[in-house]
């Protein structure tokens, strides 16, 4: 998926509108298979979830309290899915 095809979810009170009527915390996003980038102070950083991906192992930790938005790769309305079920 091209980077410009990601949904950008604004953070409000530490949560994003993952699905209509379903908010998730940014802490959940850091472990979601769909999260790709976190915006912190206007700069996009790879999601910590990508540190576990064989293709993107270079993601650093992100200060979750400073996240302004999350770029999400969920285009089919699946919502939050923990990557722990994949690596565990």
C-alpha cells in the first residue's frame, strides 16, 4: 500500500477513531498490525509495531504522550488487531 493511501487518524485525548463509534488508545495502536506511522511534533515516525515486522525492523520507540496522529493501513474496516497474535 502506498504511503498516501493510509488513513490519518487524529489523536484526541490519547485516542483515535479506529472505526465509527470505536475509539482505541494510542497505546493499542503501537501494537496494531495496521499502524504504520505516528506523527510527533509534525514529523512522521514508523510505528513501534513495525519493529516486529521482518520487512521494517528499524522502528524506534515513540513517546505516546506526544503523538498527534496515526497513519493506519486498515482499508477494509477490520479495526484494531493485535500483532501479538501473529508473533505469539
